[in-house]
């Protein structure tokens, strides 16, 4: 099925552990991004990419790394997990970075708990 | 910096009531505007979008939104809500010719009483 695929759906980490959240899209979208969703905070942009080999920081980038070696994949790495990173993470992609009214396609989310 | 304000954090309505959720943004130039819906336990889905033309936009499931440029608003409306409309609704804006990042409002949680 075409769309944005995120794995895993659920994850529990201990403080200090590292892990990678996977995101893949098969729509040949140039633009991909990672958001975290916390109660009462809406969606906050962590990192984004406008194409393979190009990434940039969003609103809350600290503690996270990204890379974009292919158009399809945009993994998010937690370097040393902290309880403050407990959240629901969404990956999103779009045909064009400059919006152009296409809107964004979201993945189903990863619920991460750091204990 | 651009911002998006959703005035109502939590709205409770009875079935068949009319709905209007407010959204205001702060950017004087050209914008693309969106409403997304997130049903319980699911990811965000595009409800409707505006990028040019008729300022009254019709989306899925009977929703519509009106872009009023002079008021910097893009309010979401539905004449008669259903229990299945219980969800969280997010307004989003892309300020064209700026950094083009999409900015989301903090969301409005809508609860429909059967």
C-alpha cells in the first residue's frame, strides 16, 4: 500500500539507550519530516529533509539525529534516550517542500516511552 | 515568526449540533491552509486544504472551511456533527515565500455526545 510506513509502532526504552525510528515512503516525495506530539502541545517539528542528502533542524531538534541517504527513507535516531522524549512520533512526507497545496501524508505513529 | 492559534482547546457538542472551530494565523503574505483530523489512536489525515481560488473550501465528511484573508482566519465548519466526528482537529499553515515549513496549531479536541 502506498503511503508512509513507520516502525516500530510501540517502543519502551531505558534512560540512556539509543534507538532508531524508521520511516519510509513510496510516493517519491521530496519532503520528509519528523514531528513529536505531546498533550496540549500540538505537533512540533524535530527535523526535516527537502531531498536526499539534505536535512535541517526544526523546532525541537536536541537529542535527535537524522539522515536522508535515499528519497524513500528518513530515520530518526535518539542518541541517549531521556524521559522527556516520551511522546508519539509522526513521520510525514509531501510531494514538494514549498507546499503548493498538496498537504502532507502522515505515518501511523510510534509511541515511545522512556523509563 | 509565523504562528497558528486555535482558540478552543476542547469542545463538547451533542449530535446534530453545528460546529465551528476557529483558526487564526499570523503572516501577511500568501499562505496555504489546511485542516487535519486525528481520530482516536490514529494518525493525522488531511480534511481539507486551501491554496488559491474560492475561499470557501469543501472537504471530506461534510466539513468546510472559509478563508477570510482580512481576518487571517480559516475556520472549520460542519452544519450537523455526528458521534463519529469525535477527534482532534489541527489547523496548519504554510507561509509561502518564507521558510515554507508547515506550522500546526495546538489542536482542538472535539467530543460529540451521542
